[in-house]
């Protein structure tokens, strides 16, 4: 992580566990200033909803995009010759 003051590299001095994450005290290698950073665990966040499409529908949409791209490439090749 970079120091907010001088953009130098920092190292961890102290780690404190908190509810849903970790708070770390960091010290800069260049200027020696101390800063804190927070880390939030993803398990504490609400879960994302399931996808809109089924696996088969997503595959069909992908095929349509690939077919359209190939048609455009073929058209460009015909125009170039």
C-alpha cells in the first residue's frame, strides 16, 4: 500500500480485528508517518442475486454475438478484396 503523504511504500505495524473486517496500522518507509487502513470481508456483505439468464440462454446469446462478429469480419474481407 502507498503512503497518502509521500506515495512511498508502507509496512504493517499493528493489526486489529474488528466486526466484519480488519484495521491495520501502517508506517511509511520513506517519511515514517503512521496511517491506518481498513479491510472489509466480503462474507459480511449481502450476497449478490443470481443471474438473470439460465446457462442455456446465456450460451445462445453468446452464440448470437459470435455469429454477428463473424458476419462483420466476412463483410470486411469481401469489401477489402
